[in-house]
C-alpha cells in the first residue's frame, strides 16, 4: 500500500531493480500515478529519511544523485 512518497519510491525501485536518480524516480512516481512529487521533493524526502534513520532507513545513497534500496546491499 502506498501511503507516502517514500512508499512510492520504494515501489518504483523494487520494480526497476537498480539504483535510480531522484529525477527518474520522480518521473516514474508521477507516470505510475503513485504520488505527485517533483524531483526536489523526491531528493529531499529520501535524503531526509537517510539522514534521520541512518542504517534503519530503507534507502541509501548509491552515487551521484542515485538512490537504492538498502535491502539490495549484500551484507
């Protein structure tokens, strides 16, 4: 169930299966009619979640403005 912009980003990342830029995530979230959000909204939400929750965040930075799901990282 999509209840937030973060849920929408997770859904898109799970569907695509690889790290994506905030621009691409925003375009997919809008195209799939999951959430109304700009690139800046997506970047801010993901960055805030990562900074606030650290290792408990479901997201992580994956390079130049790219985000990935923490669950993809092999521990």
